[in-house]
């Protein structure tokens, strides 16, 4: 799909209001470390910024 969006399968999970640990792949972690090494922000801040700023690019592919 070449519409510039990030396509992922849809599902339901309840939102949380407290901190929660999320595991990522080694490749994602290494990309985060590369950004961290060039930044003055914490890894948590960087990961949060990346997720929040890319969330509007996600398209949910719902099975019908």
C-alpha cells in the first residue's frame, strides 16, 4: 500500500492511565538508541514523542 500511511490490523484493547511497560524488537530498540545518543531527551520521552507524532499516520485494516 503506497499511500504513505502505516497499515496495521485492527483490534480492541483498553487504554491505561498509569505507566505500562511495552517490549519492542531489537531493531526498534537499536533505532531508539541511535536517536537517544544524538538527543538530550530520555529514551521514554523519545519513544513517547515518536509514537504520539506518528499515530495520525496509522490506518486500521479492519477485517469484514
